[in-house]
């Protein structure tokens, strides 16, 4: 079935559904109106009977009052008055005779005993229970239809006559549902016929209008094909000798909607291709805004600059004898050769890159004054089949970056980070020192007060002296710990296979882990994992993590230790299924002196992090402390650089884990001799992790 036929049928079916729903609502509203009319008419009749009943009771009781004051005598007098009143009987017979929907008319007392009725057999009988006609009138259409066109029954319209604010007599008019159906059927049948005709007419009109509306699709398809084949150019822009467009020839019985769909798909592919170019442009522009020191130039297809950033002037080197470098606004509209002179190194490199026509991500050029500049070249347009220079070149984006400026900015940021780290370390140490000093001050004041009072108690004084001595020893341990932590470390860096180092730590801690009911699952690759590390310090760091994992599982568990290689890093992962670390405590676990254990020192994890950073590595932690979670536990991930040749000119032992160029004044090429980290960098290393728990740092 053709797509056009499907659309016509869909529109016709939708129209049929809408008309059908509206028709049902229309018929239901007609039925509701007729029921309300019947209710109103019969209510008038009931009140007419009520008025005649009230008049009959008054007349009868006046002529024949009850014999005594009892309810029985009153009931008998009222019944006699009703049954002997000709006007009341005439009214009831007239209603029964001339109303097409009334089944019977009766009058009952307050106890539902029939006193007068058009049905003689019902007198002195209890009135039957009937559905209230008011309920049918106020219900929904479905209930009304079920009552009128369902099982035959008699509906009741009741109007009470009160005496002393209490029901005395009740007038009932019985409306038979069969009579209602016979009364409603003629107009409902006529309305249904009208609805059927309207539905058929609307379906025909919908089909015709759909066919007419879809008729221009063939012309639309040809226009879309022309648009896609000319890459969005209008026919007016084409030269007179342009060859005719190779459009799809019209085929008898072909589906025009399918033709339009194919054209839209082609147009979508072209738009996505151009969108990729625009996305690349936007990305580079965002980088320009983020790094204002970069020079950015946008060239049109004819190599004229259409956008130049202010920083470009710092990269242009004028030739000898030439005027000063033009300002950025003066460069707009100039050609590539006018901005970058061929006799300069930067100009020669830029023009060579333009001539090659390939994408360039980061080519380094050394200028005449010794500065190093990175060149990035991005072509904007529809890429060709090889993915190189676009077939339809819209422009070229040139980015110039001063490597030296980037290094200076990174060094400034590193100094700021270290100053903040020293502040956090000082705050932690101050907290540890403050407690023993406060205790010493308190006991000194107590001892001074006792000595001043003249009542010298040797035992009491000795107790204060002992407390002072204990607090002094405690203060001495804090200072000694800080000194040990800040003391420069001599790193004996040697190239090792990381797998045996991890195995040695597992053998060393295996007995203690087994004693506490903790089993070990290890996984190592078959190939060596070469790293340049200090064996003793690395074993200390791994042992700290294993013991922490054991202490996190007081009831036993499993510790999974895996070693693998990912690109330029060796990865050691130590995971447990213990109690986990609350999220609120994660940012502080590497702080010096911070611990949650009753007898913990708060040094182990800080020392482990410091060892990793002295090796140029990074440590990350993930933890889930939810008891109901299947992933409950903690995972420490250690990233250690893979060993590289010694000619790289780096000292991993003296670097933080922020990158090889972060430390100002990097030293000469590394050697196998031991290396030491400065105290300032050691202290900053421990404290800087307080706010970098979830941050990946490159090495």
C-alpha cells in the first residue's frame, strides 16, 4: 500500500473517530434533555395531585372529623376523605388517561401504606420499592440508557405533604420505562439517521481534502531534490550554461511521499555534515573565550580574515624594515600573506599548513625571539570522502597558543594551590596541638591556685604534674609526627615489575587478613607492568590500604586486588565489601590527623597519598556505605606512570600529581640516584587532597 493511500486512510479514520465521538455526545445530550422534560412535566402533575389531595383532606376532615384523637381514627378519616373526593379521583384518572408515560398514581401515608391509587389492588398495600426518577435524571448517559432501554421497570416521582414539619402523605407517580422508550424512539431514530449521514459525509469530505492536500507533494519533492543537488543554491544563482539537474524521472504510479522522504534524508545528511563544521567552530570559539591568551583568526574561503582576536598581535613578528605590527581590528579584511609574512618562521609555517590543506591539531613553531607557539588549523565545510580538506570550503579557523604563557599560568595556579594546602595543613596541626595545650593551662591554673592558698597537698600536686607530663609527651608526639611527615623523603627509584611488588605485599599481609576472616582475590596480567618506583615506600602504601580494607570488614569479607595497564599508567585497584565510607567524610579521609577509628592516628592514608604523589601518581576512591546496596564497600585506585626513558628530563619524585610542568624550575634529567621532595611540597601534598577527592589529575 502506497504511503499516500495510508495517509488518506489515516485522515479519514481520524475524522470518522472525531465525528463518532461528537455524535455519541450529541445523542446523549438529546436523551438527557428529553428525560429532564419528562421529569419536569410529571413533577407538575404530581404537585397537581398533591394540591387536590390537600384540598380533599381539609374538606373531608371538616365534614367528617375523626371519632377520637388516636392515629387510627385519623388514618381512617383521611382515607375516607380521599376515597370519597370526586375531584381528586378525577384528577388522578385524567393523569393516567392522558399522560403517555404514567403507569399509575397513588397516595401513601408516612409508612408507605397506599391509601388511594388508580390501581384498586394496591389500596391498603405497602407501596413497592421503585427507582427514583430524579436519580435517573441526574445520572450519566450510560445509566440513563440502561434504565430507559434496559429491563422494563417503573420509575417513581414522589412529592410529600408535610404536617407539623413531618411527612404526612406522599403522592407517587409511577413512570414506566417502556412508555419512555416508546416516547423517545421516534426522535432518537431521526437523530441517529442524521448522525449516520453526517458521519458518512465527513468521511467523504476528509478523503477528498486529504487527496487534494497531498497532490502538491510531487512538486515539493522536485523542489527538495533541486535544493539538495545544488547544495542549497537557488536556480537564479546558477550560471546560464549550468547543466540541467539530474532529478528523478517521474514514474507512473510512483509514491510522491517516498520521493519527498528520500530528498529530506539527503538534505538531513547535508545539514548534519554542516552542523559538524559549525560545532567545531563553536568549540574553538569557546576555547578562545576560556583562554584569552590564545590568538584566534577566522579566514574565509579566499584567505581573507573575517575575525581576529586581540591576542594575535602578540604572535606576529614584523620583518626587518617593516612598520609596527597592525592592531587586531586592522587585520580584519587582510589576506593571509599580509598578516603572516613568508620571511618569518610563523608566517612560513602557517602558509605551509594552508597549502597542505590538512587538519592540524598542534604543530609547534619556534619564533625568532625563542618563544614556542602551537598552531591548530581547522577547515569548516563538508568533508570529502577521505575526511581531509572539505570539498566545499566555507572557511578556516587558525589558533595560536603560546606554550610559555600556558606554563606560567599553570605555575601560578600551582603556587596558589600550595599556599591553600599549607593553610589547611596548619589548621589541622593547630587543632591537634590546641587540645594538650588547653589541658596543660587548666592544670597549671589549678596547681597555682593550690600553691597560692597555702594548703599544699603533695599527692594532689603530684597528680597535676603527672597530667602535665602526659600532655607534654602528647604534644611532643604530635610535633614529632608532623616532623616525620614533613621531612624530605629519599626516593630510591628503580625500574620494577609492579606485579611482584603487589604479590610481596599480599604475602606479607596474608596471614593477618586470614586471621580476621578476610580472603584475597588477586588478578594480574601475564605481561610485565614496568614502573619506576621505590620498592619500600610503594609496599608501605599498598600495605596501608590492605590493612584499612581489613579493618573495614570486622565480620570478614573479600578484598579484591587487581593490577592492569591502561595506556601510560599502571593501575592497582584494591576493593573491599566492608561498611564503606559516608559521603560526608570522603573529602577528609586524606587529611593529616583525621580518623574515625578509636585508636587511629590519622596518618596512614595521608602518607599513602603522599607516596603516590612523590611517584608522580594519582589515587582515587569510590565508596558506598548503604547497607542495602549490592555495591557496598570501598575501592581505592592507584595510577602510577609507566616507566619511560631517562632522557625525558623529569623528576617524578619531586613533583605533585598535577602534571610534569606544574613545578616551577624543573631540574635536569633524572638519574637512578635517590631523590628528595622539599618539606613545603611534602606538607602541601598531604593537605591539598582535602578538596580534590573526586578530581582526576593528569600526570
